[in-house]
């Protein structure tokens, strides 16, 4: 069970890092809860768009 939880956190962090790097390359951001464009984001904010 611990292995599975660790794997999930690892995959989540990889996805978040990939998203941040991609946003830095294309020089854009995602709107946060205050509807302001931000570069420091949480992957959950992206999941709400799907």
C-alpha cells in the first residue's frame, strides 16, 4: 500500500513539473481561484478544466 501511495505522489509530481516547464516555455499561465494569471500552479487547478 505504501508503494502504491508513493508511486501516485511521484507521478503527480512529475506531471506538475512537466506542466510548469511547458508553461514557462510557451510563456503563459493558468487562472487561479482569484481569476488572475499565475505561473505557480497546482495540478488540481488544471484538472478542474476537464
